[in-house]
C-alpha cells in the first residue's frame, strides 16, 4: 500500500488529556483505572473514566450534538494542536478534499438511557428534547466532527466492535488511494454507559480488580472510555524529520463466534500477516507489538498463539489496557496513538499491573518498560464477531 504521513494526532483517556500526559503515565507506570463510580452503576469493578467530561460544552451552533460521546470527541479535538493542524491541512487541500472516517461502538447511547428514565408514564414516549440522530446514532460522531472541523469531504462512521477505530485507518488509506480525498481525519470516541457496563458484566467478562493482561490470575476486562484523532496525508517528497508514517494495514474476519475469538488466533494472525504484506515487511522487522490484550482468559491465549506462530518469542509485546481500560470502539485509535508515542520516544511500554505471567503464554510479554530505538511498531485491535485489524507505523524510508 502507499504509505501515508501521520502528520498530527491527539488523545484523551483515563491517563489524562493529551500526548504529554499519556506518555508521562506510561513512563511512570501510572494507570488510570479506579473503582467504578460511574453514574448509578453498582458494580464491583474498576473503570477508566475520563475526568471532566461533564464540564465540556460544545461550540455554539453544535449544541444539538451534546452527549457524553461527542463531549469526549470535543475534548480530544482540543488537545495537542489538532484543530489547528486540520485547519492548516484544510488550507492546503481544500475542505472538500479531506475525508472524515471515524469509529464508535456505543456512541451516545447514554443519552438514550437518560431519556428512557424520563419517558411519559402513560404512553412510554421519550421526551421531546431527545434527538436520536444527533446523540445516540453512530452517525452523530461523524457529523459532529465534520462540522466542528469545517470539512466537506467524504465521511462515514464505522461500528465494528473493538476493531472499529483501527479499521478506519484502512478505510482512509483506500479512499486516498482511490483519489477521493487527499487527506483524512481518522479516529473515534467511545464513552462509558450503563448498557456497556452491565452488558459486559452479564457476559461474566468484567474483572473486579484492575485488569491484568497475560497474568496467570487474569479475571477479565476493565472497561474504559477515550477518544483520539489522527491526520493522514499523502507524504510530500521531503517529509519533515520525525514524521511517522502509516506503513501497512491488515484486516480479517474469522467469524468464529459472536464473543469468543478463534482458539488458535486464526483471525488475529491473518490481520497481522496482511498488515506485514501491505507494508512489504517481515515479522522480524517489527520492534514492538501493542496487543489487543483484554485480560480475558480466552482472548489473551488466542492472541498469544497468533503472536508465537508469526513472531516467535523474540519480539517484545504488551497490552496497555491495564493503564486505560478497554475503551472498546476507541481502543484502536487510543492504542495507535500510544504506539506512535512509544515509537517516537523509543519506549516499549511494560505492563506493571501484570504480576504473575501465565506460564502457558509464551510470547515475550513486557512487565517493565524497555527503552531503545524502534523503527516499526504494530498495534492490534480485535472485536466481537471476529472483526480484526492490525496497523503498522514507522519512519519514512
């Protein structure tokens, strides 16, 4: 595939707002998981809740999009000079030549939860103030961000479970390759809601303690929320020093089971193999893999088998969900940004909350940070229903 310059990015998670806060937390082993106090939830679990979301106000003229998910997106748009970077790209390419390809899984469903409490007692009708299209609908996120950034190129929202905001990188690459746009804003947002918390609890996938990927005693996920964006552009003849590129994308759908991955990690391996092929790379060219690593017994085991089959035991791997929680539809963009931060800083983040590595898992899982030059990193995002996506980032050739 044609490589694309990742000219700017932003991130918000329970680790804080912005790249500096995120990298500082990773360097110091400071996680963002806390006992669940979200809304009215009474669950014995830890979550990665973003501070200050309730205080965010959307810009004038966009108040109709107000919901927790779009507030998260707004918070991310304000970070790291991202809005200004898009404005500069708009001046270079024109608003009609910049696409918007975003992902979310729950979108603004919390708005519907709140509206349901206020339904009419006689008819059950939801309150007149509730607007499904601009809050609960998955399309709300794309419409809000597109208007917020003043863009007019092709746009859509993907919702494919936890691979969602990773797959949009591949969508953007195809749209740019097809000549439909010259640049793209990619990423997404996913916010906490009661449906998610109680839904995962009903599946018996939620851990009471902060999640510990690849740990012998891992007991499930810690749910989180987050948002992030990246600006992808065709690289110029002389990319500025330090420009990171999207080198390859890989996708697969193993369709093994609605909520359980293929036990041998077949879909995961296919996604990674396709990303390597798209980038023209071999497994030995990858310096670090940010795993999907949800801390579920079956999920970690399946991904470990896929890693061992493809990379063996040389390549360092880890999951950063013990820091941020599993941000579901935002996991792809959150972990893509984390991977690029690690690439720039020469930091392969460890997983200090993982105390006792499961001896049945054989990949080289990092419990402590490792420092050194890195040239190429891979990040994995796998979703319910067997939707898998892998991305490779690295320096320009």
